[in-house]
C-alpha cells in the first residue's frame, strides 16, 4: 500500500568499519558494508499530533475491536482510523517503557563501582586458572 502522507524516511547506511587491528571480530562482522541500522526509539508526541489531526476530521469513531468496530466495512476509513487511535496507546506505552528502562540503566550503573567488580572477577578467574584444585566440583 503506497504511503499517501509522504515518502518514508530512509534509514542511514552504516559506513564500513575502520581497518583497525584492535577491532573485535564480532563487532566487525556486525558492521558489514551496506548494513542498515534503524532506530528502535519511539516518540509518542508526533504520533499523537498526527492522529489527533486525523480524528478531528472524523465523526464518532468506535473503539477498535468492539462490536461496532467489527460491524464496519473493511474499506471504511473510520475502521482504519480507530486502529490508528489504538496504536497511539501502544506508542505511549512503548515510550514510557523506554524511559523506565533508561532510568533503571542509569540507577544500575550508579549502584556500584563496576570497574572494581570487573577487576575482582578477572582476579578470581586468574586465581582459579592458576589454582585449578580450588574449583569446586559437584557430583
């Protein structure tokens, strides 16, 4: 179905990775030439503005999924618009979940001295490698 609102934005192509020997193989493989990355970030406000403008032009809309919505013909613009209004709710929930994950990430990052934790893990692994008899064996 063609986009009647305007052309869809094209995701930006990732430039090929630098040929630095220190790059990890996994990172280099993930950034292959011609790979495309599209943001998964969701913003409710532009969706709300768009849907509000459409709804202002419509008469009464049934709620998507209700019997009155199901009774509409599939070609009825009100049926599609009701789905768009319901989709706006999904976008809002997704945006607030993104914000909550970002805040949780910041709280976790600030909760402890992560370089110290990493150093302790490396030291413990080095000790176990040097002293394999210390490793606990379960039956």
